[in-house]
C-alpha cells in the first residue's frame, strides 16, 4: 500500500514543482519595516494598557547582541519586529479540557452534508463555523498539509519538512504543550507508521505513543485493505485514553479513509459505503468522495459515543481539518458538490475547520484563514501561555490582518486575491480612493517572502531549541 501511495504522491509532487518551480535564492530576511501593518503596536498608551497579547517576556535585544550566527540573528530580528496577536473574548474558552485532533485526508467543506455526513454537519452547525477557510496544496501534499497544520510553519521547498524537522525541538506541538499541563498524549494513523518517516516526526512532536502499521495498530485492526477504516481506528484506540483514572488527554489522528481514488473498484471504503451514495445526483467519482468522507463521519460519531459513555464528552474538544483539497476529483466534479462555483486558482482550495465542544454556542467566523492559523487559534482557545510571534499563522479570533498563502506565493487577504502566475490582483471589496494595488501586492509579497524565509531558517537551524536554551526554559 505504501508503494501505491508513494507513486501517486510522487507524481503529484513532480507536477507541482514543474508548475511552481520555487526555490528561495537567499536566506536574508527583508527589512522588517515593510513586513507588517503595525496597528497592534501603534495604539496610544491608554489603548495599550487595555490590551493583553499572546507573547512571552523575551529580551530580543540581548539575544541579538549576543548572537554570532547571522541566520539565528535574522530570526531574532524578525521576531522582535513581528506583531503579537491580542488575547480576546475566546482566550481560555477551552482551558482544562481534553483535545482530539483529526488531520483528515482530503477533508473539506464539500464533505459536510446534513443527510450523508450528519455528524460533521452537527459539528459545523454547533461549533466554530469557518466559512472563509482554505487549505492550500503544497508540494508534498499530505505531509506538507500535516506539517503546516501542526506547526504553523511554512514548509521548505524541495524538502520533506515533516522528515527534516524530526531532529528538532518543537515546543508548540499539541503533545509538548499539553504534556507540560499534565495530559497524556497518543497519536494514531491507519496506514504505514514510517511513510514520510512520520514515526520520527511524531516522536519529535512529543507524543507518548504512536500506533500505526508497523508499530502495533495492525494487531488491533485490519490494515490489509486499501484504504483502511477510520471507524475501525477509533474503535480500537479510544480505550487507550478513556477510562476511570486516566486523566486529561490529547489524542491525534491522521486519517486515511478519505484517500483517492474515489472509485468503487480499488477503494475499500468507497465500496463499503457505495449503497448510501449511489443514487445521489452526482457523477460516480463525486459520489465516491462522499462515500469516503462518510467513513470519517462515522468515526467521529463513534468517538462522540465513546466520550459520552466515559463521561468526557462535555470535557473534550474535537478539532477536524483537512490536509489538502480532494485532488482526486476534477474541478467540475468538485463543483458538483460545491454550493458555489469554484475556480482552479483559489477556490478549489476552499475548505473549513471544525472546532467543537458539546454544549457550546455556535460561533460564526467570517475572517479569512487557513490551516496555517489553526495552531495559534487552538493555543489561544485553550488559554496556553505562548508567544504568537514565533508562529507564521495567527489566531483567527484575534484582531490580525488575514492572509492565506499559496505555495506559488499567490495570496488571499480581506482586500482581494493575487495570482502570482497571472500577476493579477482581483479586489474582493470596494477599495478606498488612492489604493495602490501594485504597492499593496509588493507589501504582502514581502510579508510572504519573510514567512517562507523564517520558516526555512527555523527548520534548518533547530531555532526553537536555540531560543529555549538561550532563555533557559525547560526542554525535555
């Protein structure tokens, strides 16, 4: 099965690199003065007194003056000038609760249907409702999508970042954050433990255990069919962290049931669920996609049932996001399932994220965001003390300027969409007099350039370890 996934992924990677062809030429960071709208740092003194920020007490000037490595110094300079995001009404909303994270294969808002996937529909309608959310596809597809979601860093071009970061210290992984708070942590994947060297990545992320094919999951469930069942994965793993006396937990699931190809022949999950979707008014492959995502829906339904039986439902938050759009579908097949017409540049990557806790009031989020923003958003929701300047995404509940970054440096902001291929900026709202679109594109492109460069330097230089050691903070 690894060979099959490997061939499909490699073909897609080669195609993507042919199209984008990006390799940064320099490790120099641009002048910080062109990086940001500094509105968070130019309030008058009274305003500043009333606002708290997600940042730590870091003496950047001392770090900069004592640092001999020019690359590390570049990162320090960047962090010093980066605006921190503000704490807000949602800060600490989930403090003390358990967390279950799903990075779900090819999951998007296309998979949410009241009749076909009622559990996903329930989580969307009862939780945070992200309607302007994107999961841009990056060159190493699933691995890059997982890396971006888990680390809030942009992947390094020409590298499996998920593998390269395995030797590094990652302080803001869910496992490392919550274990410091006394939680247990478990990670699961219903496919090969070693694909993308994910077993090393999961260890670096700090999880106490990791079950997949090759590390013991095959002893609990059937992993011989392609793709494997997310339902079965939930069924055989919840007892690891649910039960009397087991305490708080964070559980991480990388799913596989939603994987292409979306055909009845050759796809175990599509075949399993075909009778439920076969009469839907879509093409065969569009129906096949829904059949595949139906397995995720049932897995989450089973998880909720187990949480309720264990008395942990009210005390647990579920986060579901995708790794990339379903590139096993053509654009026309995607549009069969879409409530609006999607284009091939931006909107085929339109998605959502589900953040849900039983009994919460629904929260409509109109702000533009992406998978890069999920980690800082979750850290804020759980009231974790962290420094938002150290991450490339931003808390979606904070008063920060939205930015969706594509691998080819196209972008979406609340002003419009810019294609780096056509060099066209398309405003999405009426712009004020005197708005200079070229100047704006250059400014945002500079911000994006910096985020790619800093992400690369963080990865290559094990930056977080260096910072934590310099600050004499705890590292395990």
